[in-house]
C-alpha cells in the first residue's frame, strides 16, 4: 500500500505547466522512488526495474496520468540544453588536472540545484546512485519497448538533433586538442603524416550532410556508406596517435597534466563513436540505453577524488621509481670486488659523518631558537651529504629507498622458477650491500669521533663534547625511550628524500634543462661550448643525487623543529649519526661508561635504529615501486619460502659475497 500511495502522490504532482525547477525536482523524486524500495524482492530482478514495471502498469491503466507524465518529460526536454549531456558529461572544461580536482571537490561539498537548464547538471541529480548503471543496463527489450509510453509527447527524432550537435562539439574539441603543441609534439610523427586531426572536421561534415534530416527526410545512403568508414578510420588514427604520448613521456619525463589531456582526448573519441552508433543503429533505443548507462558510470567516476589521482599519478610514481631504480643499481654489490668497493665508499661516508657529528654539537652550543637550530642543523647535514656524494662515497641509510625499486623490477618474473631464483639472488645482493654500507659507515665514524675527543682532551684539556652533552646523549638513546619511534620516522624522511629526488629529476628531464644548459645561446656564450656540454652531462648525472642529499639533510634538521610548533615532539634518529654521538659520549665520560647498562642500552637501541632506518625506508619505497608497476604478489608464500631456503642453506651469502 505504501508503494501505491507514494506513486499516486507523484503522479498527482506531475504538472506540465509548472516551472522548470519544479518539473526537474519532480523527475529527481521520481528516480528516488524507483531506486528506494521498502523491501527486498525475491526474484533477483533489480528493485528499480520492479518499480519501473509497476509504474508502467499504472500508466497503462490510467491514460490521464500517462499523458501528464509524458508532457512533463517532453517539456523538460524542450527547455533544457541536451547537448551538454552528450558532449560535456565526463569531461573537464579545461585540460588541467588541478582544475578538475577543484571542480570535483566543489561538486562533492556544495549542494546542487534543480533550477537549471543544463541537462548535464540535472543528469547528476537524477542518477546520484552508483547502482543506477546496473539496473539501466539490465532493461530488457520488452521493457525497453514499453518505455516509449513515457516519451509519447516528445518528438520522435528530437534527440538526433542534439546528438549531431554534440558530435560537432566533440569533433571540435578533439581537433583543437590534437593540434595543440604540448600533445602534438609528443605524438609519433609517422602517425601524423596524413594529418588525421586536421581532417576530422571535414570528414564529419561529409557524414552529417549524408545523414537523414528531421523526420527521416533526405539523406544520401551512398555518400554515407563511403563517408562513415573514412571517419571511423580517422578516429582510430587519432586515438592511436594520442596513445603514443605516454610512451614519449616514459622516455622524456612525465607530466600528469599531459596524461590527463590524453585521457580526455581518448574519452572524447570514445564518446563520438558511441553517439555515431546511436545515430546509425537500426535499434537506436538500445544504443541510447547503453549510452545513458555509460554516462551514469562517468558521472560517478568524475565525483571520485581517489580515482582522479590514482589514475594520473601512477605513471609519475612509476617514473620516479624507475629513476630511483637506475640509481639504486649502483648501490647493489654482486661480487667481492664490488663488495670491497662498497666498504671503501661507506668508510669514506663514515669519516665525513664524524665531522658532521662534531658540527651538530657545535650548533647546539650556540643556543639558537628551535627553528634556526633546526635550520642550521639541516644545512650541516645537507652540506656533509653533498660532500659525500661528490666524492662518490655513500651513506648506508640512503640506499634502501633507491635499491627497493630495483628489487621490485625483479618481481615481474617471479612466476617462473628462474625468475624466482633471480629475485632471491637480488635480495641476497641487496642485504649484503646494505650490511656493507652500515659496517663501513660505523667502522670509521665511531673511532674517528672518539679519537677526536681524546686528542682534544690531550691538546686542550677538555673534549669538544662535554659531560653535560654526553649525559644527554645517553638519555636520548636509551632503549626504553622514544628513540625507536623516532628511527621509524627518520626512515620515512629517508624515503621522502628519494621521492623528491625522483620528482625533481623527472622535472629536469621533462623540461630538457640538460639540453638547455648545453645549447642555450647565453649559457654557451658565457661558458663556451665544450664547458657547456660538460656542465650539461654533469647536471644530468648528479641532479638526483644532489636533490636527495640536500632534501634529506634539510628535512632531518627542519622537520622536527616545524613539527614542534604544532605540538608534535618528533625527533630524528640516524644510525650513523647516533653512533658518532655515542662515541663522543664515551670520549667525554671516559671508557668506564662502557661497563654500564646505560651504554649497552644505547648500543642495543642503535642496532634497532639501524634496522628501522633501513626497514621503513625500504618498505615504503618497495610498496610504491610495486604499485607503480602494477605488480601483485599473488604467491607470497612461494617467494618467502625461497628466501628462507636460501637463508638456511647459505646464510653467509647475506653477509659476505661468495668467492
């Protein structure tokens, strides 16, 4: 009874003479009535279809209601702009990702009105449920034939005029986008030789002239039969050319705005094909139904912020991961010669970080405010990291974020036995390389800091790091304190620096700054051609490393200070720097402190700091690399079992390279 009473109220409210806003609101309420059934139907038929059949039964028994119903729909159709529904739904007004983001955010947060002549806006209100696509697509031929009763007062071919106008709009958009410089210069030149984008408007005009006019009058079937294949061929050619843009971006730097433009262009081509199918089909009702179902899906995709960014930043994430993978290959040792070289380079990094440790204590003694203390500490770290980079030495904790993408690449072939063994080999090489990096760093930072403390005591009577600072170090590195949490936080900063480095390198390559350095007239005049070429190669080879080291150093110093302003007392704990600080504490307090639990608590804590620095950084980078490549570990047990087998049979291979 509730169902009948609701429908009766709706039918009585159908007023063809009402204002457009009232009629639009009536349609929205009708669709809400269709999709909101009071109980489940046991037949398995979608509930909106059950109600739609019930509605048609009522209208067939009550012609006066059917007439008012049809007149309301016809009046709305005549008063709204239907071209926008076919040509604009699903497309951004501007080819810019952030403009589209703001538009989606506005649609999610601000209410919409039925007082509109834009059918595209009304369509979003009518089909506001994601399940609408399913029940629309489930309409069978018998029900589709009965739906003509709802549109009895509308012109039979009124939709054809709007459809042809919408195709004209879409052809114009595709024509303009295809000829725009940012896309055109990145398309395959061979596919543009016959100028498919140039020819699109003329090809559509030829098809439109051959189509029948209103009421089916006129038309040239012979001309249509020859013009349509040519138009379809041009559309395919344009689509193929547009899809070569991502390949160019893969090689020459990624732009999410350009990827968004490519997606919009290809989506418009698909919409043109769908509209042409409606115009030329022997059963246009069925094609129109498919079109409406597709428009419902597009409407809900355009509301999703997650879909927008997940789709368009996946390629950028992949490119960042690949650039990190290229760098990461240099950090992986595969034989004894490379292992010895890694130890040597890590030892050099440890020697520099010994000086960084003393500089850090010196900055603390100057008594800066929180921000400036963090700033100068960050500058200290950044300068030391850059110095290590320029000398081709290494800091162990920077390796995981770079080596993880290289490891993720090996996962592409783990479904094969040889690929699985290759992946396990790479895991072994990576762990061994990381162990060598940590050992090399710690092997020099601790004795050099301790030696500096003792020499200063002998020469000047007091060490650079005093007893008060030493006691602070023992307290800050205590195992029961927050140091392990801070170490995990430091791991995320290490990972973030690799992302920043990958993004900046992509930006550098995308805007061809290496080429600009080599061939810009003013730069060549200032440096000379040979020097400009050398500078170009140097910046291309070092932009990622410089960015990673500078960003990491500044984040290690500034991020804790900035977080302190908002009450988050996070600090950083870096395994090499912490080891240097503990060595300085021993130099200040004497060797007797090594017999206390406070010292060994710090030693154990430093071991945990090293594991968390490395593990968190590696985990984050590995996850990004997997997502960006679309790799799914379907058989994790098989991978883990292979690693455990190698660990059981050859445990030393994870620490020392085989002969």
